[in-house]
C-alpha cells in the first residue's frame, strides 16, 4: 500500500498544486501516525509520459529511487520534460528548482513523536491555523520549492516549524507550545491544556511592481521585477482537549494574532470522532474578529502565487498580497467551517471554507483520495479564493484544480493520467507578469520494482 500511495503522489507532483488532506485541528500539532518499518525497503521506478504543460505539447520521463529503513526514507531522482523547442528549461532556471531532485528525505520516530522532512511542503499548518493553514510551498510548478518541516511533541510541550525552500528560503515559521499543568494532572483534564506561540515571516515578500511604461517588467525565470519587504506574523493560542477518549476528542480553542500592523481574534471548536474503528469523522467551526490590516489565515494554500499577484483583474492596477494589506481598512467578521471523513485506507475526503466579509479573501478547499483494492487510486484537490456570494463560488478570482488516476495493470506496471487547471505567469500581452489560468495533462506508463527485507526475512515485493 505504501508503494502504491507513493507512486500516486509522485504522479500528482507533476501538477503544480498540492492541497492537503483533511483538517486536523483536533489532532496534536506534532502527531505522527503509525510505526516505522524495522526492515529495509528498496524500490525504483521509471516512467514515460506525454501531454501538455501550460497548454503546450510536452513529453518526459522520470526515474526515481526509494529507500526506507528504520524510520528513514529517501526518494530521489530526475524528472525530465521536453517540448517542441527541446529541453524545457522552465523547470531548471532557478536555484530552488534543483530541489526537484529530492522528492523526500525524512526521518520519523513515532514513539518519540518526532518527524523531520525535506520535501515539497504540502498542506502544512501551525497550531489552530490562525496564521499558517494548508500552506503549500509549490503552487506554480515552473517555480518549484522543496522545503523543510519538522515537529516534536512530548507530554509537556513541543515545537513545529517549516521553511518554504532549503535552497533559496523566503518564507519560514514555527510554533512552540507547552502544557503547563501536565505535571499536576498528567494526561488529565487540566493537564491537556496547551498554550502556544507562533512566529512566521515572508522575508522577501513582493510589494510593488517595477514597470516599463504601464507594463510590469520581468526578471529572471520570468518572475516580475518587484520591490520587496518583510511581512511578519505573530500569535498566541490556547487549545484545550476538554474531552478525550479512544472514540472522540473535543477541542475548544482561542487565538489572537497579528500580521503586519493588523490584528484579529479567533475562537472555535473542533471534533474528532472515531466511534467506528475503521471510520474517522471530524468537524471544525470558528468565528473570527478581523481588524484593519489583518487577514486570516494569511499564509494559506495559495500564498506562494498570491504573494506575487493577488488583485489583477485590472492589469494596470495589479497588486501583490502584501500591498493589498494596505487596502484592508475596515473591521469585519469572518468564519471557518470544515468537515472530513476517513474510511481506513479506502477514502479520505474533506471540505473547508474560510469566509471573510471582504470577499476577496474567502477561500474554499475540497479534496478526496480514493483507493480501490490497491489497484486503482484517484486523487482530486481543489482550492479557490475570492468570492462574495454563493454564485461567486462558480466564478472565483483564483482557482486551481488537480486530479490524478493511477491503475495497476500488471504486477510491476501501472498507467496513470493527471490533469491540472492551474495558473502560470504571462510573458506577453497586457497581462505580462501576472498569473492567469492555464491547463495541463499527462498520460503515461510506469514500471517499478520493490525489494523488502524484514527482520530475519527478505524477498521481492513486486
């Protein structure tokens, strides 16, 4: 199952966006599920594919090696893409792009609740998500960012952190939390109360565009030339699992936070229900007080695109997300609602709505992972931002969608198809330097092999 899931995820990674799994507000921030494999798993796969990237015909090949032993995992390889003009340089024209060679280098120790990983950051959150929620380091595949995440949790507290790129970092943050009454009431009602502090920053946030005449000027890797500034966020939060058992968890929480010169308050409730062993169900709801200059969550799923281009319906008055903060002048209300369901290894589905009375900042996320007998895998993810009414859900300001299907046709052979409705930077026309919708798809064949050696045993799995 692990090999199958890994291959499907790698197929989806040919798309520009990864939206996270179900919301986990009711789970510990540093939680790590499962136990490490005490044996050795060594695998490799090669694949060939063809289709379109950004509406241009393209084809390519991948070759990856996967190693897993005693909590350590490494997946490295070479993704190559070509188009009508030859080698597709957009995948390799920035320092950060060379992170494509590393799909994952990670180490987990579930017993000690320790997890560290160098990999594309996907669906990452800090604490209750007041500042960092569903963050993806790569949204535009032509500007790839392989980042870092780490977490450690103990009975008395812990830490979680992230960085958008290990080669050219620009966004980073972390949260430290303590359970101050754990020593008085170990694992009990009082002892479970958790107090956390979060600090996050975009050290090179795009601010103002540099223009030639009325058009945005382009720099290296077809990114807009911009003036940059720091955008800092800080927050305090309290999570209190007032009820906790094998079948359910109830977690009220509260947070106050700042982004730039703005501030806001969050209060919510998360439920995690496991009444049936094979089925897990969760709900979360939150009310928000949003002050002038404050947007929540600021570092969200589409941030790595929106930081460059947030408001661009009028190309001549386009603004970055950092500049848009200066236009948030009113106090307003906001809310969040989320639901997820997980049925063992068969299904994971989730929906999350972040609503802001200033509709440009409202977001909707939907995701589903379906596994049929380890033979067919389907993954669907959608994120959209900017709508002021129910009708606006069908015409948002920003929309990305990714889907992948993987079918094992023989023991070591599978076929796959991926499609994305995503965004790319225009390099000509009145929209020069701005993100606009595009499409891509790939259809391919993959051949793989896996060798596994358990404690005292060895053999080929595939």
